[in-house]
C-alpha cells in the first residue's frame, strides 16, 4: 500500500459506483458487463468453477461405479440401486445449480442492459422462482446413518421453503 501519492482524476474510479454497477465505463462502452455491480459479477464468476468441479465429481463417481461394480453372468456391471439413486441425485443437484447460475447471469445481464440497478425484486426472486420450479419439495441435505451406525452425508434435494430463504 502506498500513502500520499498523487493519482490523476482520469486514472481513478469511485469504487462505490463500480460496486453499484454505475461506474463511468457503462457510459463509454456498449457491453452490458460495465453496468453489472462488481459484487454480483464476482459471485457469478466464482460459482462457475465450483459447478464444473461438481460435474467432474459426478462423472468420476459414474465411471467408478462402472469399473468397480461386480459383474453379472452377462458381463454387465451389477450396480446397486442405492448407488444409482445417489448418482442421479448428485447429477440433479449439479444440473439445478447450473440452471440457477445461468438464470441469475441472464437476469443480471437483462438488468444491466436496461441500465437498472440490481435489487432483490429483479434479481434474487428469479432464483427463488427457478428453485421452486426445478427442485422437488421433498427431501433435504444432511447426515444419515449407515446400517453399521457410521455417519455419512447423502445428496438429496432441498425443499422449496429452504430455497426461499
């Protein structure tokens, strides 16, 4: 950090304006990215790698099920139904996260193109709508117990009430 250094006016920016999506760049450029609040842009861009990593985990789990499952008399893997359910639920969770992220990014871009300031009404409520549309009302995330009493975490869907909070 440097103190007592002169910075010309044309080389500085008001960070509060940039945080609100009202920086001067939106007046000079047609790209709607200049009108998106930095906090929102960082949230969207930092969630993408997490979704990609989750998708890779689901893919690795699917591959492992194929390779490590015992073979039946016909040579095909005999995968346990509970493992298939876990795979399907994990895949659903990744797909829902991707849909919600795409929806949030699209809504944010629409708000920026219209030169409006993002609010809960034009931003996060769309995520709630998508959440209740895409996620089943039954189930929860949380720990469960195996037959031997060991704790493990299971993937299930979240309820609409949990999504709205």
